């Protein structure tokens, strides 16, 4: 009986950890996507300072969550996400509204993919 209870508790702990991972990852990625959208809007309205602030905030958020995200993501995925953020900032520094819009869309696509990859669906189980 103790073995079954221990196994059930272990499974419950693993499931709770997975749910917590989904919650944290989704929060980080949604915040970064919102900041990328704000950066794109700033560029399209030629408010470059607001655009730059949003992109720098997105990079800071990603870098501050590095300890966590480095554990849950493959190294290449983590570095690729950082590269898309820096591409966004580079387009803003170049004061190119078109390039900024494209880079912001790439950031949103990359981070939406990360959220999807870390998500839970019945298809991922069965």
C-alpha cells in the first residue's frame, strides 16, 4: 500500500510541476508577445522611444527568466528566441518601421511556438 501511495504522490507531483511549468512559460511568452506588439505599434506610429523601451523590456524579461527557461528549453531554442528579440531591437535602432514590424511578428511567432510547445493537449498524451 505504501508503494502505491508513493507512486500516486510522485505522479501527482510530476503533474503539478508540469502544470506550473505551463503556467510560468505561458506568462513569460505572453508578456514578451505583448511587448513585441507594443514595439511594433511604436514603430508604425514613429514613436521610436516607446518602441525601443518595449523591445528592451522584452529582452530584459527574457534575460531575467534565463535561469528558468534555460532549464526547460533546448539550448538552440533558447538562443534562437534571444536572437529574434535582438533582431527586433536592431530594426528599431535602424528606424525601419517595415523591418520592425516583420521582426515583431517573428518574435510573436517564435514565442507563441514556445508556449505551444510547452503546452498540454490531449493529443500530446494520447
